[in-house]
C-alpha cells in the first residue's frame, strides 16, 4: 500500500492533468482531411508495398459507404466528429537507428511521464517499443529477442521484413469491414507494434509499448498485431498518456491477437489519455477495436485494462474462442470522473467445445460521469459444455454520476452454463468516516477504498504496472469527494 | 491541565438536541467510564468528539491538551491522538487489514514529521503487536472486518489502537456482541495500553466490561447530561438498581 501514500503525496502537487504538456518537435504532416490521396500519402511515406496500399484503399472505399453508420448504440453523448478537420499523418522528422539518436526533447517528454526509457528497459527487463505520435523512434532489447526468434518491431517495418506473416494475420481477427472505426483505422493506420512469438517459446520479458499523442489535431490510428505460435506465451503491456489541449482528439486503434494451439497471450493496458477538464472541455475520443482469436486448441487470451483517461471511451476487448478448450478472460477497471463517459466491456464468443470465459468488470463513477458496462456472451451451437462467469461491480462516488450494466447473453447450446453477477454500491459515509478516524485524509481514504474495490483486477497486472495503476486510480479520482 | 476536557457540550442531530451540557475532564493516565441507558447520547458524545458529520455542536468546547478539537477536521483529530474504537467496525472490501494499518500509521507518522515506516519494520511491528494481543497473525492478511466475527472485529479495533498509540482512546460499546472469552482478550489489550500519558473513555451499557477494564471514574449519562459521577463502585450500584432514578431526576 506504499503506493497509496505516495499517490496521496503526489496528488497534492497535481493541480492539473499531470501529463498536460506539448513537446515542440517539428512535424512532418499530411494536409488536413481524409481522401484517397491521403491514404496514398501515408502508404508512400511508409514506402509500403503495393498489397498494403491496396488493402488500405479497399478499407477506405468501404469506409466511405459507412458514412451513415457511425455507431450510435453506445451510451455516449458527444458532438458529431468532422473527419475532414483532422490530420491523418504526423511523424518526427528524423529517422533514428538507436536510442542515442533520439531527440533529447523527446527523451525529456518521457522523463516527465516517468518513463526513463533506457533505464526502465534495463532495470525492469522490459523491452520498450516507444511510439511517439505515429512513428516508432526506438526499439530496445531488440537483439536479445531476435536471438530467441521473437519478432517485436513497428508494424511498418514488419510489413517489409515479414510480409508473409503480416499478410496472413493482418485483418484476420478484425477485418477491414468490421466497424466504422476499425475500417477507418485500416485505411489510415500509421504505425503500431508487431509481435510474433515462435513455437514453444515462453517470452521471458514483458513486451511494452508507450503510446503518446503529441501533434495537435492528429488522429491516432495505431495498429497492433500479436501472433503467438503453438505452445508459446507472451505478456504485452500497453500504456498511454497524452498532453493537454482544447480540441477533442480522435483515437481509433485496432489490436488483433492470435493464439494458436496451446498458446497464451496476456495483454494489459493502462489507458490514461487526457480526459478533458472538469467541465468536459477537450479530452480524447477513444474508439478502439481490440479482439483476440483463440484459434488453436487449449489456447488462452487474457485482457486486463485499467481505463482512467479519455473524454469518451468506446472499447470492448473481446475473445473469439474457436479452439476446443480455449480460455478467454477479461479484467477491467474503468474509472470516470467529472464529465467523462465510458462505454466499455467485452465480447466472449464461444465457438469451440469446452471453452471457458471469465469477465470481471469494475466500474467507478464520480463527478458527473457516466460509466457503462456493455458485454456479450455468445455460446455457439457447437460449443458443448462451455462456461462463462461474469461479474460486474459498479461503485458510485457522489450522487451526480451514473453506472449502467448492459449484459447480453445468447446461448445456442443447452449444455453450456453462463453465470452473471452484478452489484452497484456507493462509498458509504461510514467507510469514509472510519478511515478518517484512523487519520487518513479524504483522498487517501477514497484511494484506499477504490483500490480495494478494484483489487481483483489490479492484481492481474504485471507488478510494475500494478503500482502505476494504483497511482492512476487515485489521481483519476482526485477531488471527487468533499 | 486535563488531557481531554469537555466543557458544557451541547450537540444536536437533525435539529434535536441530544447533548445538553456535558462537562468532563480526563487526566492523563485515567480511565473514565460512561454508563447510561440507550438513547441518552452516549454514542453522540463519542461521535462528536471524533468529528463525525451529521452532528451540530451548538455550544461548549472540547479541548485536547488545551487545543480546540472542534475546530479540527475528523482526520486531524485522529492524527492529534483521538482514537475511536467503533461499536460497529466498518467493512472495507479488498483492503487487507495490513494495508489499512500501514496507511493509517503512515498518515500519523507524516503528520508528526516522521519518516514513513518501511515494509520490513512494519511487518515486525505488526507481528509483535498481534502476538501481544494473542491474535493470529494471518488475520492481517484478510480484508478489514470483511467476514470477521463480532469478536474478531473488536480485536481488530484493539490492534489498530495499539498500532496507532493514541493519546485518548474512546471505546464505544466495545463489549456489545462479545462472549466472555473475546471480552477478556479485548480487555487485556486495552489494559496493556494503559499508560501515564494516555486516557480512556469507556462507553458501556453494562457493568460487566468494567470488571475487566477497571475505571478510575464512573459517570452516568442521562438525558444528555452527566447525572452522577463516582468511583468504580458506582457501576455496581447501577447494575443493582438500574438507571431509573437518574432518568426521573433529570426529567
């Protein structure tokens, strides 16, 4: 619990969003707006092969047909997005070969974020593929991983170095026709990570990427693809922070995971995009499509997310449980404060026999925020003896926020068992007074109680992430009581 | 100077006056018992001293070492050394007793300008305290008060008290819901904390607790006032004769 106290001390110093600063790096930008030319521009900037460009264009043309199909079913209220008012490409000018060449300003930015890149990699044994705006600027630990046969690199490089793998798996879980935002991503994605874990290898280090939006008005379209070959294991960490500004920023990432026979992927996210100010001005619009396919038998995919940022969160990390005996797990903490809105949950699609899924969702609402869990558990006709367990807990702080739970269960197999439990509670005055009477401040008390509420989820995070997440939980709820 | 001084304290809840002029002085090292029938303001008194919301002090003073307690927020009072052992300890799901204790202890240490306790030192301290109280060490790994029996909850209160080493400890009906064995354990814990620079305010409905925690002074709280004060024999008298005569006298 030391983290809690550290947090409380930190919270006192944090008046504004901690990461609200803009690094001044000259950007190489595409003109504003979206058109076939822009798609071609992005592809050309990356020096992409023809097949990649064709795929993008296919997606772009399809996206045009979706103009009236921007999803409206989520419990989210925001002004209509003008897709022609955004920039779709911005990248730091210099191409860098090693950490030494990284712009000192950029390193300074990471320092402010508390991410001493090189040191962290060495100390924590974490290989970091740092995404700054849209282009990866540094990849560490590359060599060691390479020796083991792990491919961990910017997807823009993988397109060139491993076209057969990218071609085979890109869009195989989230096709370019999937949904409005995913389709947009297919057309204009700029960069992201590609990971391949060879057969039988248990990747000995956590793979990590830090995303950061920097250029004003730049939509972020990250694309991540992780393939775990037979019998392999990988744990991947994703963390986000973003600088402060007034305009809303669109973020529409796509993450695809593929687990073959007996493979396991653990994907952890701490999302802390700028949430907007107390009155709801500014903040990131986060429309993310994350999906994993347990394609092989006995495979396993586990999503853990801690969502504290963004003005709007639209996100449903899902599992398609195709292989027999495959397992999907989803652990989520979603915190909304002030005017934030989150509509988040998961889909567990059971196709194979004896497939199992588990959903643990913890939603915390404070201020005037709205927090919705939306989940689908679908049991297919062939998913004999499949099981799902779902638990959705909501915690309310104050009396002006909202918590909503929208679980869908569709079962087409009588031998399957699904369980759903849901609770909604408030931090009681009794709990607060009890903590205060032991000498804790309001903020420490709320932090302690909320961290307790989220514990089941936070403890699934890798150690160093768990500590960061605890701090975030506290910082996110700053000023929510009293 | 008295350690805790309550002067002509008037307090109301939702516009209804419950305390109607309570005056009491606790000298360092003393144990005072407050007895009285239900609904006479015993719990109101402890809540007002501890600073719980929902109570309006309309008149009077509470001083700790001469400092104005009523001007402090609840958490400041706690850090200044006022400890309330709750009649109904609150469950904090997902928060281990150990984590709770450490957070509380560090809040106090920071306020005193001391360094936060490190993990090793903390473990040693908890081990020592639980052993002294005859409590299983494993208890601190459980979520605070969640699924605890009545006795365990009260023991956890005493453990917190021994860790935080308050100046003034208020025990609010600590004996309620305890069997005789638990009562003994809890009382032993309290007695081990008796010290020349510490005072206790023991609020109870029954005399039984005072067989174990022997008070220096006993007061009868009736109709919002101290109706009588005496030595420990007063408790026995109350046990035999009941509160009727104080209620009638005060009414």
